[in-house]
């Protein structure tokens, strides 16, 4: 059971954030305050299983809005912040970096500023319990050669506007600990996949394009390597770090799985061939196409997650094969969810109409 009474989860309507909310509500006794501005990737339908729980609260708030964030803290009196709100898609950061600077850097600064003032005014027991957990990415470390792993001590070398904005926010969080003593935690994770992922990232794009018989566009030759982490494993790790990690520490969270993009796509195609024997698009690998590579495309990411395993006794429950099978099966069974995303109907829950430009980007 969680020792934290109330946790503010920023970005809780996003892919990883909604997994965290579902995990905390389902596995602990904590109350969750989901703070999300509901940009295109925020989807309250991903929280249908917990939205009626008495321990769940939703606040539609932009994390760059100081007064609105401060009001959330005043009303809900959190014991901790799990900060996941971020713009996260590399292609979008190349096309329009300004929103990444605003959300990922200015938004993180705003949360830190509010958190520090709030923490300063807490009674001693609550003050000693409070934690600010910032969730980041392995992309801040840059690109790896054929050998070696990212560790918590790897120098930062971001290569895209997205990773640069996340590196900046990491440095702000660390500075607020060193300068003001704010009890912070930082985690850097590898590529997540699983249910409810907005279809602009590799795995859901390939699944949904293949189901529809559309081309499966792959950047370059598909030999870029990523380490893969099932989202529910990540959610459990984040809560573990929040409740048991040492303030001021960084923990890398990875799946201990390296695959080239082409291998991932071929694995998805094989699963769809098996699970959809009547599909007119079998073999689905025939849909693969190669397109011009992404600007500044990092060659390889791979995380050394030995610290979190050694100090907090965490390791992923899913292998890549078991997690990918669950993921493909989920998208096959949850057609209503992703059809509403593709059509933009999911935005109607917040009084908006928007097509998310899904399923068209190379991976």
C-alpha cells in the first residue's frame, strides 16, 4: 500500500501518464489528481476504468499557468508530484519546436516554482514526506555506438529539439534540488509501448496501418536500435521510485531489450499474420516501405537499468515478445478506442474537434 495520501500526476491523460494513474488507483490506496491540459495526445477515454473511482480527480490545467497550478496545490494538498506532462514526439519537435520549449521547459519550471513554495510552507512531517518526481527519457543522452549502455552518469548529448527540451528540464529539476533542497527524483526511460498509445509512435502506427492495408513506412534502412519497455512495467517502476527512491537520485528504467526498427515491424507483421488469418493483407510484411531518414536520427539507444534493480529490486515483468503480443491483441480488440482517436471523436469529450494526423509518419 502506498504511504502517500495524494499524488499529483501531470499528463495523466497521456499514454504513460494514464498507465500510471491506472496503476496507482488499482494497486495502492493513494488519491490521484490528474493534471492535464488535454492537448491532442491527451485522451480521457484511456482512463475509463478508473474515472468513477472515489480516489480519482481530474483538473484540466496547463502546467505553464502558475496561478492554476498553485490553485491545484492549495486545494488538493499533494504529498508528491509525478511529472509526466510533456510534448514527446520527435517528428513534431522538428516541425515545430516552440511548443516543446514551452511545455517541457517552461512548464517544468512552473511546476518546480509552485512545488518549492508549497513545500517550504509544509509542516515538518509533510515536508519530509514530499517528493517531486520528474519523468524523462533516454534520448537526453544522445546516440550510442554499436556497443555500450546509457548509465545514470552518461553525459547529456541531446540531438533533437525534443531531447534538448527534456535535457533542459532535467537540469532544472536537478538545480532545484541542489539550490533549494527540493526533494526530487529523476527517471530516464527507454521507448515505451503498450495499450492506449497515441498512434504517432512506431508500434501503434505499424499495427493500425497494417490492419488497414496501408504502407508501413520505415525511416532509412530500419537499422536504428531502441530499447523497449512495456508501459505497465514502467508505471510500476515510476511508483516504486516515487515511494522508495532516494531524494536527489536519478534512476534509469529500461526493458533490457534491443531491437532494430525493422525487427520490431517484422515482429508485428508476424503477429498479425498469426492473429488475423483472414486478413487480405497477409503477409503483412509485404506492406513495408522505406522512406528518407529523419533529420538527426539517433542510431542506437540502450539503457543500463542495473541501479534500479540493485537498489529498488525492480525488473520488467514482460519480455518484448509477451508485451508485443499483448499490445497487438489489445489494438485488435479495442477498435472503438483507436477508431475514435483516428476520427478525432475522442476530442468531443472536451468540447473540441481535431484530427490527430495519425498513422502517416515514418518510424
